[in-house]
């Protein structure tokens, strides 16, 4: 609940607060996904305009278990990618780790491993796609199954995030 207060979301119920905390942890994981792509795939899409994923990414749309992620919470998330490392900042919380990408899979598969922060020691399975300055990631926060499509469903711990590259 303290994380919610830091984000300015004071009117949430206890259940909503728990779900939002899971979403925040999931957002951290999403950063890890993008990181692995930088090291493994210089350009994921066929479009010539794609560039390496190194840089800063900001979420523009998020959903967890079929429900939209609260906009006020989404606005406090920043993903930074440098080589094989990722850092996701959610307010003052920081999560760091590594990502392994299997570009031969369709869609591209990723394994995210948290090293520092709320996801330390966790492995989270996901899928990812990149088109120009847009990065889309879907993963199962439970760590049990890899999603097969870019959507979430009620009653699951699936998390879908669309990022846009921050312009200099």
C-alpha cells in the first residue's frame, strides 16, 4: 500500500492495492524483456526504420488480467535499456536484471531474470515484438507459462505493456 501512496493513488481498496503492487512489479519485469532484445537482436522487425532498443522507454498502455493499468501509476514508470541490462524505475523503486531472447520463436520469446529489486531471483516468461519506436511485451507474472498471444485474461497474472521510445 505504501507504493500506492507514493504514486498518489490513495483511494484504492486493499484488494486493488494488492493488484496494483503486482502490476508495478510486473512493469519492472517488462523492462527486463526489452533489455534482452538489445543484446540478441539488433532489429526485430523487417522494417528498415527499426533501431537497437538501447535507450529510454515509456509505457503508453498497460493491462493486467484483462483490466487496464491505472494511468496515474503508469506515468511513473521508466524503462532504461543498455546492452544486456535493464533498469525499471517505478517511483523510487528500482528493479534491475537480465533477459534472454529466443528470436527464432514466433512470436519472439524472452526469459527475464531479476537481479536487484522486487523481482530478484524470479524468472518470468514472455513474448515481445518491436515495430519502429514501439515495443510490445506480454508475459505471465506467475512465472509458470509463456503467453502465446499479446492479450491478457481475467483470472490470470498476464501483463501486457506497450512502450514508446522516449525522444531526445
